[in-house]
């Protein structure tokens, strides 16, 4: 038994408007999220795979990479996925002052708005690092953080078949937000196995709902 609560459990105590840890718990709903893109090789492959299975997802993009690969962001939006903010340069947030943290977030908001016109995005902090001062600043601004409730571990250099087997053995629950990454091919290799299985059992792969103004 774990006695010390995890960061995710603590963040889950906050209002959903401030920190979203799980999505709407509609029957069968699953919210795939991809961090660290767009990537010129791995993101197109992933988009092809999602399209083949009529799956929608949310992409938490790094501003610098958005500037480098705008056509990929256009494609993400055109294919019905949602954009999220994963900072401008993916720094270690705990080493930055609050003002620099907010600049990282706001600069990326402006970049993303050019693609879908939304202008306000949930923020997923690099490495999940959330300071109390950032939470307070977000609360004051009416902004939201998107955390996750299921970690695919696709960044751990473990074989994709092992990670897919883990997902099958311990399946996500309805409404779970699944953490994945599209800066490597691992997530696509996991999903090549899991998407057919999930669809066969009536799972709905969805983008996170838009932020309310
Ligand atoms: Zn990241």
C-alpha cells in the first residue's frame, strides 16, 4: 500500500477547472494525449494510425517545434484533434521564476492560436512539474492545467510490446487521460496493438473537451 500520496493524487483534489486529471467519465471514453511534438517523422505516422481507427486525441505541443513544423500543426487541427500547450522550449520549470514560466506558456498560446483560433489552451507542464506559485497564477487567471491519470511509460525505453501488454493487463478506466509522447515511435507501436483491441471493445478515443471561456 502506498502511504505517501502521489503528485497526481494531490492535484486530483483541486477543482477540475484548475487541474484536469481525468476527462469526462462517459462510458468507454479514453483521452489519449501526446506530449513533446510535433515531430517530422513520428507525428505523421501517429496521425495516419489515429485516422485509420477514427481516433481523436490531444497534442500538447512545444512552441519551438510548432515554429519548425507548422504544416504538421495544420494537419493535427484539420484531422479533428485538440491542441494543448507544453511550453515554448520545454525547460525545467522548477528552475525558472514565475514570470519566465508564464512567458513560456503565453508565448506558446499565441503560436497555437494562429492554427485553430482558440487562443486559450490547457497547459501540461514539462515533466509534470507544477509549483504552488504557478497553480496560484493559473487560478487567478482562470486557466487550466492538464495532468494525466494513466502513464503509458512510453518514454522509458522499454519494448513497445511490453508496454502494450501492460495496458492490456491494467486497462485504463473510463475517462482516463493517457500520457504518451510523439517525439519517438514508441507510442505508435503501442497503439498499433491497442487501437484495434480498444475499438473491438467499444472504446471511444476522444480529444479533451475545449476549455470553457
Ligand atoms: Zn514533455
